[in-house]
């Protein structure tokens, strides 16, 4: 059985290899470390899935408030190590996240998924998420 829990702030840098892989190794460790530290100052937590003591999966979570949906949780940077994929670990992690969100008084969950991430889109739809719009960005 896998252990799922919030990663303590003093252990948050254990997520860096996952974040590096998710960003296709485009960002330096220094940039990732700096950004992660900044995120942790602003309502960000990270959930870890452990196989014994080995970290095998992560998802960041933001607790947010928006006028159209109220208090909700946003999973972010979700990743399971390749050798652990297709074992329903993502589903277990998201069930934990949704239960955690309910315990915090959240009424919904929202997330961003890149349109070219076909496996990701299928996963989120299978978890009950609906596609509502586009994620848009402008670099300033």
C-alpha cells in the first residue's frame, strides 16, 4: 500500500526532480528552487505519494477563492514516476486530494491541462473533470 500525505515544507525540495522532469529540464535547479520557495509563501502545499520511503508521485495544491466557484482546490504539477504509472496511483492520489479539499471546506476542484497532453486530458475527464475553457498566458 502507498502512503499519501502533505510533504512538510522542510522536505519540499524532494519534489525538484519531478518538477525538473515536468518542465522538460528547461529550468535550472536554482530557478526551480527559487520559484518553489516563493510558491510556498502563497497558499501552496504539495502532496506526496510514497512507496515505503521512496517519493513516487506528487501534486501541488493551491487553495483558492474565486467568485464563480467559491473556495476550491487546484491540483498543479501532477506526476507519477514512469515505473509506477498505470497502477491506479494517480486515482488514489486524486481521491486523497479531493478528500483533503472537502476537509478544508472546498466545494470544487479546478486545474489546467495542456491540450496536447492527450493522456492527461483523458485522465482528468475520467476523474470527473469537465473542460470549461482555455488556459491562456502572456509573458510580460
